[in-house]
């Protein structure tokens, strides 16, 4: 792997599927896994094998069909979980076990009722066991976003020494600010002696709307894997959105980073995930929302019609969207109106457009959007007047 490649670890089928009402059956999970592989993701987190027989079956089925991507199964730092995950992954060409434990004092005290020393020991044993079963082991330090930094560094040093190939630093509760998350990754880069033996991974939640910003801050500080989901779905307010981090990395080539994602497949896959999970995409969602390329105010429409880059920093084609849209509302201007009339086959001069524009505003004030049928009627009445 080139040192500036960001590995895309997709967890739509694991963290994403934890969304209430989004549960998938095995056939649906296999269909989405194949689509994720086709998109170019590097790692597919297929599920949490010990959590249910259905999830075990899904991880096993995905392991059989995925040929290029790594297939990953989640476990707690518990012997039985790890053995079951290895079983579910046994047909995978590139299996990965993702094991881990809480790392913040809040988790250590309230979830585990134990000590930091015991957490380090459990993490070490889990990593060694997993490494005996598969060659690729990712360790997650749950709630690392709120963990004590020197302790986190010791934990990460221990699991790398025990054989972890990837170390995941989750901001489980979506608490960190971007500069704090970036500094956390930089601290590990500078203070864990064996850090170059593992890839650092960002796993950020969106409780304060900062998951994408935090993941990018982590990558700038030296992380080389980002964990994310299609449409940003996931526990509570969701996970880092795959389409957002991928397009940020693509558009900001000054960062010197790249991914292997085929960006023109982003919108079709967003729709497929939304339909399969019965989870609508918010219209103003970055990159894949229905309004991501819609222009409705007169000032924007005029600029866009003169030169698309005035109001678009990416093209709809490069993310597989249907195309840019000029939406006619009471905020639209004359140039958008004339443009739409022309598209409908009506060519009007400037004076005609002035007259028609007054008519248009009367209709527009009564409706959310003026449709082509309204314009055709206006044009016909204008011609017969
Ligand atoms: O948010 C989190 O900490 C997780 C871990 C299980 C990786 O999802
Ligand atoms: Zn998570």
C-alpha cells in the first residue's frame, strides 16, 4: 500500500445495520457486499458473527463471494467471540478479525468494572488469540475519543506488540472536535514506539455532526484507514459518511491522499442502500442528496447557467448523480425562466420574458415549485393573447 492511500473500511453492514429498522437478511447483505466491492472499498465489515445465527450466516456467505476486498468480522475481546468470528470468516480470501475493548475510564469503570491494567491484559490476550486464527487483526480501543492519552498509547503499543495489524481509534460517542481528534492521532504517531508496524484507523460517530471532519483530521495527522458507511448511517446520529470523505479526499488533492473508490458509483449505491434499508436519504445530504446539484435561487441559477463551476465544486457525473437541476420557485430569476422555456421549445425575446416573468411570479408564490406543465400553459396563453 502506498503511504498516501487511505484505505476505505466500509461498515454499512455492521455499524450501519445497527440502525433501528434497518436490519438486513443474508441475501440483502450479500447483494450490498458485492456492490461495495464493485465500488472499490478495501475492507467490508460484514457483521458481528457471535451476535446471532443470522449474522454468522451473513458473514459466512459474504466471505464466500467477495474476492478482492478484505472481509471483516467484529468481536468483543472475548475468546468465544473471536473463535466464532474466525469460523464465520474461514472461506474469506482476506479475512480480518476486528476485536477490541473499552479504553476510556467511563467505559472501564461502568461497563467493565475493572482497572486499566486488566483492560491492557484482556486486549493483549484477545489480539494474540485472533492473530493465531487469522493473519490480519484490527484492534479497536472503544471510546478512545474520551480516553486518557498516555493510557491509550500504552494500550495501542501493547496490541501492536501482540500482533495487531490495524489499530482503530474510535470516537465512539462523537465527542471530539476535529483539532482534538487530529491531535490524538498525532500523539499516537509520536508516542507509540512501534506505531509504524500498524495502520491507524479513524472510526468517528456523528453525534455533533463532526464525524467526517474528525476522520479527515485523523487522516491529515497520519491515519491511513477511515471507517465509514454509505449515507453516513449508523448508531444514533450515524457514522462518517463514505461519500463525503471520499469526495473530500478527491477534491482536495492538496492533501496528497487518495482512495480507490470509483466515485461515479456513489449515487447508485446510495440509492440501493437507502432502498434496501428502507432509510431515506435527506435531500440536503452532501454528495448524494436529491438537492446536492439543485439550484433554486435567481443569483445562483444565473451564475450556474453562465458557468457551472460558479456554484458546483464537483460534477454530477463524477458522483453518478442524474444531473444538475434548475428548480423554478418564487426565488428564481429571468435567466432560469428563459432557459427552461427554451428547453421546452419556446423561444422568447427579453421583453416577452419580462411579461412572462410577472405571470410566473404569481404562479410561483402559490406553489413550492413551478413545473413544466405550468410553464407550457403560460406559454400557450401568452401566444394566444
Ligand atoms: O463506535 C465504536 O466504537 C465501534 C467499535 C465497535 C469499533 O463501533
Ligand atoms: Zn461505531
